[in-house]
C-alpha cells in the first residue's frame, strides 16, 4: 500500500528525528523532499500546496523551535497534517433512518463497486447486526447482475433479482418496496459504471437518487487511479450529494495519492478501505492510523484486530487446557495452528501494519515462500489417516512414502514436517506446569522482546 510514498516519507522521518535543531533552512529542505514524495505519489497539486503550507506554518512556529526534541515534534506535525488531509478520526456510516436505510454505490466501471457492495453487506451484518438486501441497477455490463448475486451469497446477505431488460429506476423502486415489506434494515444499491464520466451515467444515477432518497451515497474510487481519481471525484460531487468515500485496492501497488486527494476535493469523509480481494477485506477507515502506516509507523491496533478476528478463541482455549493438563500435542493440533494462520490472512497481510523497522527485518524472509510452505505442510497432514495424526510415532518408512505421494511432495518434506512437529511437541511439554518463562529465557525470547522497546508503534 502506497509503498513508494511510505519508503520516501519513512526515510525523511528518520532524518527529521535526527535533527538537534530546527531552522528555517532545514525545514525548507525537508518540505521540498515531502513535496516531491507527494507529487510522485500522484497527490493532486492543490492538495500538496495546502499540505506543505500547513506543515511549514506549524514547523516554523514556537511549538517546534522551542521543543527539546524538535525532530520528533516535526514528525508529529507531518503525521497530524496527513491525518487531517484524509479526514481526522473515523467517519461512521449513517443508518439513522426509517428502515430500510438505503445506501447508493456510485463510481466508474472497474473501481470495484459490485465487490464492495457485497463486502459492505457482510460488514453491516457482522459488525452492525443488520438484515441486508442488495440489488443491481447495472443493466449494461454483461453478467453484472449475476456477479452481485454470487458475491452477495458469499457475504451471506440476501439479493433482489433484476434483469437487463428493466429500467434502473424501476428496479430501484421494486427493490425498495420489497425491502419495506420484508423488514430489511439496509438496502444496498449497486449502480452502473462507465469507462469514463458521461452525461447519461450522471443523469441515470441522479434519477436513482431521487427515487431512493438514500441516507448514504458512497463514491467508490480505485486507489490506483492517481490524478484521474480527483477529476472523477469532482464530477460525481457536482452531480450527487456524496456522503462518503470508499477507497478500493489499497493492497495493490498504488501510489497512495487518491487517499490524500479525494477527501479534500469532495469534502466527503473516507468511510471504508478495501484491503484485500476477500469478501471480508473491508476496513473502517481511520485517518490517523492510515497516516501512521504511510509514515512507516505501522498500525499495531489493526494488527491486533486482525489477529483477534482470525483466532478461534474456543479452539485456542481447548489447546491451552490440553497442554496444561499434560495431554499430548498431536498433529491435529499442529494442523489447527496452520489453519488459524491462514484465517488471519497469512504472513504477508501483516507486513503493512508493522512499523517500518520490523517490516524491514521481516522483509528479509521470503513471505511467498513461507506461505507456500504452510500450505505444503497442511497438505501433508491432510494426507495422513486420523490414527496417524493422533499417534505420529506410527509413521515409519512405508507410511511416509504413501503420505508423500498423497500430498505430491518428496519423502524429505514429510520428514522435515515431523521434525518440526517433534520440536513443537517438546516445547509444549516444557510449558506444562508453568515452564513457559524458563523456556522463553532459554530461547532468548525475553531479550528479543526488550530489543523491540521504543520502536515506533510498539505498545510498550
């Protein structure tokens, strides 16, 4: 996410922190670098000018010049102004209306409206406990209606049927009537997009807005669009009373400019961010946390939330009780740990949430290879019988050959997995009866934790 901008600003943050004294000269030098980083990231020129002016005004004020640690104070100003540019804090979605609350999705074709509609349906059901209905008013794009039906089913929400021979206005009216009669809390309306802005598109979506009277009109914009996102945002803002923005593809190779530009151009808050292609890959947008990520400070809160959401607490408690009682740690438990790692999004999904210093160290590991290795281990264990998983000591040469053939790997891979399992089994035995602290000291774990103290974004 915004990797080029993050790299440049992270380097500048380190330089700023090293400044013993802030002068007008070194502030000008730093701001020149910040300006270039923002422009290269496709941030709109008026937004860059305004941002630089605000930072300069505060950086040359007494709050930095009189600070004991002016370099850190300057980093704080850049961080604060980045957050202000994207909209401070969190802008929650508005559902304060007589049910059903109608949410209209707007944007160009290819921005990810249809997938985002289903992701939002899942979010509203799981986080807000709402009964959600989706409908497609896109009668032009081939298979658009079927696509929404498929992704809505994946999200676990309900879908209202429509067909290409209907008029979008009629579809919207019928869906709204159905939602009222069947007591839905929210109606999500996916609209038609075009490859470029045109009068027909704008007139059609204005008609839909008049029929539906939505409580939220969300503009879905591709974070990889760069400067063009600003022109699109301005056109939609002139045509519709936008209430919020959804940034998609933030996990892609985007320069990050859209996130810093669209908020200021439209005046509408960024409410959600698409962070993966999965149906649960939608985050409530927090400007302060996003600014921290861009500056390489990480987002430990998001990391904790991701782990908490992915961990099966019941399974974890059962494993803890099993270890404590002295019952054997078997290959079923080992498989469960691997599967929980996958549920949390894998190793690579953690990377952009780590502070830059830790991410750089983690980056020395080939994450793709590590994730392939996890999948391979899962395949090997799934090739074993239930008895072999419970009693790994039964697995001798002939069984190893059969397991390797079933998993499509060499026998050496099976041996390697069994060796890793035995090491973990040994660690679990040492944890029995309060031996965890001794084990950590032996492994140097406590020393490693102390070494993290003071890193940006770490909670201690």
